[in-house]
């Protein structure tokens, strides 16, 4: 039967009756179809060889039972033929989607051809199997099997393009890619359990990719589509905007108009101070303050709060010598110890040394004293339930290290002691305070054209800071070698561990890279501060300072540092002590009209809160969005007006965020309102209450 005849017949049958069309194939027609099909390897594996045997010797029909041949998920079907002498037997069975006609060889030989007649056609093979039939026909045909579902995991298209096209069963002239895709699809359909592992395979692949592929070594096609802000191109932007920047005089009064929200601040210092005696002490607490200047400040304030909460006597904290800061200074070298003890005398007992009789119990060796290893940000309940019983038993305990060992959230009485210690009791020692106030006076004198107002900038672009950030700038191979050496010198092996991937571009996009002096200058000029603005730069030794500081000095020629404001003789007592030099910077920044922070850390965080405490709740601090800055600096095509508009918006945002209240998990040292400050119309600057 030709294809057009078969298709025409099927169309007529479908239109003539509502029931499923019945497709009659004579033996000769079945033979033509079967001979043109390719071997069905999948079904050969599924179906074992079958033997066709007549039910009795003189029967005119051949009855074939496939109950022992079909898999369990296929429906058993019987079919009757009229020729007992044929060398072939047909087996008709159903799977989940359609009808299959299987041709097998008698006497145990493996079957090869397969013809698929799609659902919904029922198939009946008639008695005409050969041109010469020696047995008469019974005239009976096997009834059509029932309809089967529409889905089959074993659905296979014919592999022969010509046969498929002739019988309307497939698509011809498939490309290699199409054939490969079809093979994969048929495998997945047959092995549906693979889909259960697809999410696991996807996640495993992504983890393997993220852990083994470096984003710094990627094809050029990917490098061409780098993220905006991932490359340091600030020098190009400066070269483009420099002429327009110098010609712009539209915001020469920026210093007097920078803080618009500060005028509405009505917060005042408001810390309760007790008057009266203290109850008998429960024992002595000795703490070791580790870290730099402001991390040690955290330890001191927290120690005061814990000692007051436990009704204990606090021994003047010992400063732990750190391998990075290398400052052997003691408490009295940095803070006014007498003033500290006097301010807290009605709230916490503070002594310089432990009584001798108590030290004799421990052979006058502090290492014999029980040391608590307290987890970071421990709640006050831990000190009450765990530390206090041991304190009552031993009468002397040690806590080392103590930085960040008390939760930011605590009862009001504990917060009150923190406020009292940080904002009232801790005052720099007389030499440091005198030096700091001298530099403040000199800065105000150099800012006479702005009414004595100046900007202070905390710039973190020292070599160790740049090395720790793992960011890349424009120093080339020399910068790369310097940073590798600095990382190995300061953090041996930390950055070379197996699996550690350094992604400078991602760090820059996320705002993790320290701002260069050039970028700070561009930002401030965009915010409206011109060349007549006086700037105090609080910083350590700038990496490659001669090259990096040159553009900042061009934009702000009145820039000063403590080394420029003071003589070498004046700074000599503090020169080799990092904490003392930081204390001088802290004092000058505290009294500036504008404070600019360029990198996180304890120094700007303490200044933020301290300036709020001094300036009616407003921090008067510019905190730039470094993610946005990275995008602006990485766009050499941006115009001066557009750049300036973005910078003014960033300045206004800092102004609006100047007054903020403390939220849960916020540091009281950065957000003193409302624990340490009150509204001016509700209370006086300070209150005095008597102990009950």
C-alpha cells in the first residue's frame, strides 16, 4: 500500500465514523512495511524470542500467545493469522501510548524490524500473508485491543527517514545536533528517575564551578562584559573633569549650607548620675583590652558596665600588646586615669591594683587566677548566671580577651554605665589632649575664610589596609608585588589557603575597596567644596603617597595633616605609638564642621556617636555610598554636571541620616540616642538621682 492511499483511507475512516478507525493491513502490505524499517534495538532487548505454534495440527489459523514474551508493564494481546507455514509471526501489544507491531523469527532467533502504527488506530492483520496460501481462511479476525493512554516512555520514532516520511511517522533530514538532542531526550524519557537527581546535579555543578573557576581568569568574551564599577579608572575620570571642575564656582558656600537638618536637632546629653554610697563589693574583675585605640575603648566601657551590673570592683584594664599596632602604652598613657576614677566613683568602684592579701592566694601570679573565656556579644544574663557565682566564690576573676564580649542590647542600667564611661569618664591624658586641642586651634586659624570651619577626612589607604582589601589599583606589577609581600608579612598564609579565591572586581562593585586620595578629592569637589576649603587628613602612612596624594593636593591645596600642623619636636613623644597618634587624630576630627568617613572601622564608629553627643544628636558626618561611587568612577564618559548632581544627592542623604535613633543590635557608641541623650524640652542636660 502506498502512503497516499493509506493516508487517504485513514482520513475517510476518521470522517465517516466517530469510533476509532480500523486499519486493515494484508500480509503482503505488512511485509512491505516491515522490510523497510530499521532494527528496533530497544524492543529487541525488552522482548525475548518467541515461538509460534498452532493450537492443533489441522487448524487453519495460527494462534500466538505472548504472555511469556511481554514485560509486566505491557498489555497481553492475542492475534490470529491464517497461514501456518509462514516463517514469520506477528505480535501486537500495547504500551502506554500506542500500538506496536512486532516481527520476530521462529525457532528462537532474535527479532529485528518494528512498525509503529500510532494511537488511535486499531490494527488487524488479515489472512493474506503470502501470494500462495495453502490453508483456507476461517474468516475471523482478532478484535481490536482497547485504547491505550497517551504517554509512553518507550515511544520511539523510526530511524529511517524514508520509511517515516512514507508512513507519516517522523521527520526527515534531521541534523546531527537534532539527532543528538533526540537521543538525549529519549534516554531521559525512558529513565525518568534521572529527573529526581536533576536539582542535585545542578547544585553540585554550580558548587564545582564556583569553587574551581577563578573569576580573574575568564575568556575575553566574558571580560568584555565586566560589571560596571569593577575596574579602577578614577584617574581617567579626573583627567576628563578637571577643567570643568576648576571652572565651576556655583557652590562656593558649601561649608555654610552643608547641614540643613542639624538645625532641627533638639537632643541633649542626658545621663543619670548617682549620688550616695555603693554596697559592699562582690569581688574584683580584671580585664585585658585587646586591639587598637577604639577597640580598647570598647573593652573599657563594657568592663565598667559589667562591673556595675555585678556590683564588683573593676581593676584598671590592662592593654594587650598587639602584633599589628605594636603599641606598649598603658591606660594612663592614653587616658586621664584620675578623672576616669573620679567620674565613676558613685557608680562603680575602680582600683589600680588588687589588694596584696588577695594576690597571695594566687601566689601573686595573674595566670593562676581563673580566666573566663566568654563568647562574643554575650548577654548580661550570662554574666549574672555564670560569672557572678564564680566571682562570689573566688573573689577575683580574670576575663581575657574582653573586646566585644557584651551584647549591644542590654537593660537601661547597663546602657547608662556605658554612656557614662564613653562620653563622660574617658578623657585623653593631658599631653594628648593638649596636643589635640592645639591642632584644632591651628586648623581653625587656617580656615578663617570659612569662619573657622574645616573638614576632617579619615582616609584608610595605608599599605596594610590596601593589602587586606585585596583590591587592585593602577600600580601595575610593583603594586601587585608589594601587596603580596604585605599580606604574607601581616597575615601569613591567610590569603594563600587552598580554595581561597580573590576577586578584586567583585570587591570594588560591593564597595569594599578603600577610596584613594584622588577619589576622595573628586567626591568632595562634586559635593560643592572648592579649593578654598581647609581639610584635615587623619591617616597613617599613605601607600605610595607621592603618587596618590598629588591629585588630592591639586584639588585642595589647603589640606593639612598632623605632621604638617605640628613640628617634629612636638610630635616626638607620640611618634612611635600608634594609639597615641590615633588619639590626636580623634580629637581634631571630633571638633571639625564636617567629618568624612571612607572606610568602616572602630575609629569612625566612635566618632559618629561622639559627634552626635556633642552636636545635638546630629553626626555632621558624610558617609558615602561606595557602591554607587564605584560605578560613577568607572564611567569616564560621565559629564561634570551629572557627576556633581550625584554627589550632591549623596551629601543630602548623609545630612538626612545625621540624626538616627538606636535600633536593636546597633552600637550605643555610634547611636547614643535615646539611651544617652534626651529631648531638650523634656529634661535638663543631666540629671542627678539618689540611690535608694
